[in-house]
C-alpha cells in the first residue's frame, strides 16, 4: 500500500509540472489578476495590497486599509483563491497579511490491481504576515514570514519561509525600483521523508509613468538566482483610458519558450487584462495564454474598508 501511495505522489508531481520544479511551487503562481496581466512584472508596485506576494517593501505606501480577493481558473481542474490586505499601526509601521490556496481537483487512489481505494484532493496553502516601513521619503523596506502547508493523499508537508524587499522611488520622474528575495526557508516536515528545495526567487525590476501619456511601463527579472537568470524577464504596460478603465498587457519570456511546440507557441507567454472601478470597487480580470496547453483566467476585487 505504501508503494502505491508513493507512486500517486510521483504522478501528481508530473501532473503539476507546469507550476515548477521545487516543492511549494504554487508560490510562484501569480495571485493577482493585475499582476498576471502585467506578466508578473510587479516587484516595483506600491499601490496594491497584492504586492505582498512580490515585494513586502511595497506595502509601506499602500493607502487606507484595502482588502483584495482573487480567484484563478487554472488548467484542468486546478483552481486557486487568494486574499491580501494592508493596515497601518501608528508609530510602528505598515502591516499586511495574505492567504494563498490552490486545489488540484479530485484524484482516484487505486491499488496494484486497479481497485479503487478512494479519492483525495491535493491542495496547498500559504499564510503570510509582512511588515514595511521607510528608511527615508524615497526608500522603503519590508519583511515577510509565511507558513506553508501542502497535502497529497495521506502525505503532508509543512514549511516556513521569509521574504525581504526594498523599493526606491523617484516620484518627480515617475520611476520606481524594487528588489526582493522571496521564499527563503525550509520544509519542517517532508513528503516521504524526502527534503526538497523551496522556490527561492531574487527579483529586480522597475516601473515608469510616462509624463505626457496615460501609460505606465513595467519590467522585472524574476529569478536572478537561477542559472539562466537573464531569460526570466517580464515586461508589462498599463494604459489608463479613463478614471474607471485600465487596459493591461504583458509578456513573459521564459513562458514563451516553455509553451513552444515545434516552432510556434501561439499566444503563449502573452497576457491581457482590464481593470474597472465600479463604485469604489476595483474589479480586475486577466487572461494568460499557455499556448496549446490551455488558458488561465483570473478575476479579482479590491475594496477599501477603511
């Protein structure tokens, strides 16, 4: 029986390879529709509570007390939800919290003879608490601590990780720069007593608001600690059409390569989105193409509660 369950775990790893090669690779998946529409080039943002997933330094300048909810319809039966919020404590600094949850659908468990033993629903969960503050009017920093839980059939894994980031802003020139180190940590308990690395990422990027156009540009290198670090670059653009409508576009270079079949990847690696302000609620939608593999749809709502 133990061998059968181990095989199920291995097969599940093959099914979810599109999410990455490390344990807890769901932490790399874009939770925010706005971030996904901009291809994940989000390390220099400072006006969205979802920045907690990319750079904890960005929470420092988020105004008021917003809360954001997002839902993602991934390939096959994989679905995900996330929550993020920021709040200020006078004299101490800015805090943020978030939740990421992903469910991989329903799997059958069978023995060597093919007899059904039951069903199981693998899932991953991460809870994060972050703190941000300013060194001066232009330079902010942030740190985050996350608890990670994962389960596959009767196997579970628990992990802990930390994030660190800084941002430097030049508001008079429309520039904002960000650097973050995400998911530095370890598994506390392992699947089948096999230790795996966490998806640690070093991200560096910036954004630029153009002076005479309603356009903001974004760029980021998202995995500078990887061997092919320069291939992991993302770019995005956000057009403000009016006070209530924004259009977004993005390009993820490494995804473009991964989704290529023969000499064509279709729209793989490209992303599109729209943001609409509906009576004080920011409603965001993102479409991400995975080429012949399929498409990913995300929708989210952000509201100021205080």
